[in-house]
């Protein structure tokens, strides 16, 4: 439910209600933005004028490291490097969140003169669902070290492996034996699906089709032991397919320089790794993160219908009260100069406090 907020007191009541309603042992996070129409999308994936940085993530990351490697020498993980890059303005797939509702409210009240409604969104997660940088799976950010178009290349390789497998199976099935008719129909349908994949460019659609091919093929081997395809080579066919799947996953792990995970017993499990969100506590290695009580959501490589970060509740901050709320927050010490301690940000805050004045006659002289 969206609650309209007109004062700091109303906002704190909403926070209290959200805290009470959230389940025990859950951690609440908040995200504030100045316009309620803003979408929960990180800077690298945000679309403006039909353009985004999604296709050049690899170049952004690598070029930043190339230009100033010493700046990232103390970072232990790719995630920490991304946090530092975002801190300095580079678009990344990290979305800033905070454990402080007041910090989120401050960001929702920015640009008070535009009279547009802001918004604070709350999320809650089980403590076990929030991880530290060292626990981020290798595969989550592995694409940054390989190639700009790696995911598309990966799906093409998987599709090609499927094509070889089903084409060979179809060739080796006796077309003159009526008992093989069902098997041939099945193999023919798989090859039609593969041809469809080759025409697609949308990764989420490709992922779904690849997973469906695997699922439908696996469902052809029932636990009851009834032979499928209906031929004497059922067990051979099944073993070959299992081997193809394992080879595909193993080869892709090698390409990404990551360890094979035995939990990836299917392509579906493997590909799902590219659609997962992660809530991450960052290392408190800079004053801005400490003061903002910051955390991050790592967005997935592939956007799908299921890969939408779910939220708990929303508060709408009316545009005509933003300035008043900012004044109330200032009395609590929540100011831009506090949340952004860097020197350049301090200069910006000073300029806001002391706007230019009308030129005097003495200056004109």
C-alpha cells in the first residue's frame, strides 16, 4: 500500500508500521528517489532516450581499471571495485540502498523546487539472504573479466551444442521403423526450437527456450523406466544428453575462469545464476558509505519476468512539503554535507547555502 507523506512525523509513523509488519529476523532496507515514477534500475541499465550502458558494461569496467589501477589496488573483489567506481560516478549494475529510513527520506526530498512527488521504498530480507562481498558467487560478476558480449556468445554456443546433439540423434534414428515415429517427432520439435533461438536477440527469451528444451528432454526419461525415445537406445540417448549438459556447463565455467559447481546439475540451475539479485553489505572502507549506512543490490546480467526486485512498501513524499521535511532532517543532522563528506561535495553544499547576490555598484566600478 502506498502511503502519502506530508511531514517527518507521518513518515516515522510509516516506518514504525513497516517495522511492525515485517517478520521477525528480517532486515529492512530503504531506497529514496526524488520522483515516484523512477524505476528500480541501476545506472548502467537505466534507459534514457532509448539508450543505456548495458552493452558497454565490460568496457566501462575494464577502461576504468586500465586508466588508474593503483586506485583499486586495495580492493579485494570485483564488487568492491564496482562500489569505488560508482562512488566516483561510473555507471554500474549496483543499486544503492540504505538501512536508514531518514537517509532514504533525504534523497526522496531532493530538488524540492520542482514540486514533483518523491518516493521511499522499503525492502526486507532474511538475515541469511544478505551477503558480504566474499560470499558473492564467482559467476555473478564473471562477465566483467571476459567479453562485452559474452552472454550472447554463451547462448549461441549452447544452442550449437544442442543442434549437434539432436541432429545427430535424428540422423541415427531409423526413420523406417514405425516404433520410432514418436522419437522422430520429439527430435524434430527440438530442432525447430533451436532454429527459433538462433533468430532471437533477447537474452531472457533465449534463456527460457534453452531451459525449456532441457526440461522437455529430461521429462522424456520417466522414473518408471519406460524407454524414451522408444527404441533400444534409450539409456544411451539419456547418457549422451546428460554428458552434453555437463560438458556445456564445464566449458562455460572454463571460459569465465570460475570453478565448476556441482549444484549446477542442469542448465536451468546454471542459467538461473545470471538472473539472481543479491543484497550485499559493502565493506565500510569509505566515510560516505558509513554515514549513509549504505548497502547495495547487485542486479542480474539477464532481465527476466522473475528477475524483478520485490519491495515491501512505499511512501509517497508530496512535492510541496519536501523543503519543510529537509529542514526537519537538518535539525536531526541529516544534511548533504553530512552524507557526502568529500571535499567537492562540501563545496557544492556551500554554494547552495550562499547563492550569488546582485552585483553592487562598487563591483561594477
